[in-house]
């Protein structure tokens, strides 16, 4: 992409990400949840018993922020922690019944916002964009390093 063609790719993707995230944050705030809480709860619901570090990588959260968020989710009885039997230093996360109920309510809010975004952008364009971004992210993934997501 050349400068005269328009904004650089990183800026365009960042603007899009910020706008989509802002819409999701607004939708989730109505249910008294944060976007980061949604990412963690959604991952733990889909992948129960995964290590906290894996969940943090998926949610794009640093360890300290993840610890605070998991503490809040434990305090509200949305998830519970269990020590890994093969490595007592590792903590595994599981959803509770209350967490599964909360996930279902948040899923409704996220799905409604996703549908609104699809209406604005166009479903076909959104699918193509998602495929292109996923493909590009895969090609740019670090080799042998820590995955970003």
C-alpha cells in the first residue's frame, strides 16, 4: 500500500478494530460486562479446563490484568480455578453454572451487535473481510515465537 493510496494498513485495521470494539463495549456495558470479560468468559465456556495463560493469550491480556479479571470472575461465581494435577503451578479455568448463564445473556448482546454491524457493512463484505484478516494474521504469525492470538 502506497501513501498516496490512502492510510497505511495498520492504521486502517486499528480504526476498524477500535470502532467495532467500541460498539461491543457499549452493548456489553448494558449487561454490566466488559469486552475483556466477554473474551475470557466466551473462551472458558468453549474450552473449559484450559490454563489461565492460554485464556490470557486468547483475550490479549497481560498476566497482571488477567489475574485481576479472573479474580473478579471468581468473586462473581462466573468461573472457578483448579490446580492442574500435572503441574500444580498452573491454574485451569472452568465456567460455573452461573457463568454459563451469564455467557448466554452476553452472547445475545454480542450477537445482536454483530448483526447490526453486518447490516451496516454488508454480510458478504464482512465475511470476506474476516477471511482476509484471518488469512493475513496467519501469514504474519511469528515463527517459533509466542502467538499473539
